[in-house]
């Protein structure tokens, strides 16, 4: 297990170094800023290219309202495509920019998501280690019993502290993830309803599945850490606590406090959103309801 975690961490370090960051072994976490700047510039130029290309090839301009048409013409009429892609060197430049943007978006997403998954599962392993030690520790002399319990409680405390730090560091990321997921699903529901029954419908379905899978990763890891952190109370109950109290009655009070603390599970959240399976199910239910509503409105409009 230690070898697997170490190899996985080495792979994540390589991912982060490709995009310009060093997560371990350096006081300067932003190791090579030029890599990050190149990727960000590529993404920005790609957005400009997509908008200008969409305006130049907009086919349903007659379906827009007068107000919306005026707004688009006033604010976006100056957006012209940068060059003619029918020329080979311009085509190669466009391909290079698109590849840089795709590489930056995909690799940064993979690096952050896998890093979050790795940290949460390592914390789960620490909590389970503390639980197993609590369940199967043997009562011997009073001094040895106190020392073993102190080590187990200390391991549990360290796991709690590390979980709180993880929650603090990833809180903003989870909040952004939840907001972007909501926006993506709203836009995709509208687009899927508009193109329902057409060949491009399958593209939007795959896009929705990808967005939900990414949300599932965060919610599943948060739920897994939450349930595992609560299991320490069950481990204390399953342990030979009666023998421990017989050896040293004062230990019973500490075990009660530990059980009460473990019932307050570690809850990974993003300020306004909790990362657990309940939230994931709620998002799916609301997403399905919105799709049905929008689809029915489109059907009524077309009739």
C-alpha cells in the first residue's frame, strides 16, 4: 500500500510539474510560471477563436429577437477571426493553440482531481488504521494499556487535523466545481432539449455524463471520508473497553469523549455546498426535472 501511494504521488508530481507547479520538495510551489502562463494564454486565445468563429458561422440569425440581435451586433461585431485557416501555416498555428488549450484544461483537471482523490483515500486509510488498532489492542499492564491507547488516540487526532486542513485547502475548489457543474448542466439541458432527436444529441449526453462523473468523484470521496471518520465510535464500542476500564477506570471518560467526537463526522464542503452523495443525488434529481421542464416547453413552442 505504501509503495502504491508513493508511485501514485510521483505520478501526480509529474503532472503538476508539467503545468508549472511543484507540490513537494520545493519552497517555491510555483516552480516554472512560464508553463502556466503559456497554458492560460492558449485557453484565452481559444475562447476568442471559438466566439468569433461562432459569430461568423451563425446560421439561425433570423430566429433571434430584435433586441438580442442588436446586442450581439453592437458588442461582438468587432470580433473577427484571427487569420485564414485555409493557409497551411495558419492552420498549423490554430492546431497548436487548440492543442495547448486542450492539454492545459485536461491535464490541470486530472492533476487536481486525482490529487484530491489520493489525499482523501490516504486519510481514510489513517482512520481505518486507528479503528483496527482500537478494535484489536490487547489489555496488559496499566502502563502498557495507557501507552497504546494514547498512541491510538493521537493517530485519530492527527487524522482529524489533516482532514480539517484538507477541507480548508480544497473548499474553494469544491465551491467552484459545484457552481460550474450547475452552470454546465443548465446550459446542456437547454441545448439537449433544443437538439433532442438530432444526431448531435449524443454529444451533449456524453458531455452531461462527463460533468456528472466529475461531480461524483468529489461527492463520493467526501462521503467516504465522512462515514469512515464516524466509524471510530463503533471501533471503541467493539474494543475490549470493559477490560480497559477494569485495569484503569479513568480511561472510560476518555473513551466516551472520543466516541462523542467521532460522531461529529468530517464534512468536506465548498462553503455553501457539502460534498456528499446526498448532494449528488439532489443535483441529479433537479437536473432531470429541469430537463423535463425545458423539453416540454420546447414541445409546446414547436406545436
